[in-house]
C-alpha cells in the first residue's frame, strides 16, 4: 500500500468538521492505520470524537466492523493540557 491508496479516505476525513489536514497512514503486519488530529477549539470536536467512536467501534452489534477507533494522548505526566497535547 502507498499514500495514493489512502487518498479517498483522506479526502473524506478532510470534509469532517474539526479534523485537521495533516494525516499519516501506514501498514503493519497486514493491517493498515490512519492517524489524524482534531482541532479541539472547533465547536463540533467532541461530537466528532463521539460519532467516530460509535461508527467505527459499535455501529452494528450483530456484525462488528474490523475497525478500532482509539483516541490517543501522551502519558499524563507529559500532558500539559489539551491545547498542547490532545
């Protein structure tokens, strides 16, 4: 897989309110991943986190999607607050 393989997904994510344009992607052991940042000052930022968590983790209880949505942050002792590290 190369960057072009993710272009359609990147274009979609860029259309979501609060998602910043810088993104990364890759593959590891046959699984692919995408990283992106959310502008926490955007009024819909928390809604975007909640919606993505629901859609990617729990959309169907009978037939789970092969996806995992994991918001990440540095350890608390390195975290100076949401403006710097979230």
